[in-house]
C-alpha cells in the first residue's frame, strides 16, 4: 500500500469515527431527560466561566514570562515548566537577511 492509499485509508477511518461519534451523540440526546440536559448545560456554563477567568491570568503571565526570558537572554527552568530562550538566527528569504528571535 503506497502513501496515497494510506492517506485515503486514514481519511476513511476518520470519517467512520465521525459517523460513530454522531450516532452515539444522537442516541445520548434521545435518552437523557430534558431536566438532566439543562443541569449539564448549567454545569458546562459554570465550568467555562471558571476556565475563561483562569485563562486570562494564564495568558497574561505567559506573556510576562516570555518578555522577561527574552530580555534575560537565557532559558529559565522552574519546578514544572522550562522557558526556552533561543538565540536569533540569520534567515534568508527573498534574498534578504534579517535577524529574528525565535521564542518557544
């Protein structure tokens, strides 16, 4: 089997997985009472509100850490996360050279 056939087979398998998922979602929707659906929707909304509030703080702290690491000019390792600093390199595009720091 060549790569094109494997890619086509992968697409078919993904489509089959989508059909199965949609079937089970439809069956679940039919057997779950409206009251439970509403409770689940309320719970999802509460969850999303909590996650959104936390995500704002995460994004701000990530941006702050990136700026500090870029200015520091070296990688910094915490207990659980490693902020990697990579020295900029010369790249050529359209016959022009430019310096570009690559934050990770």
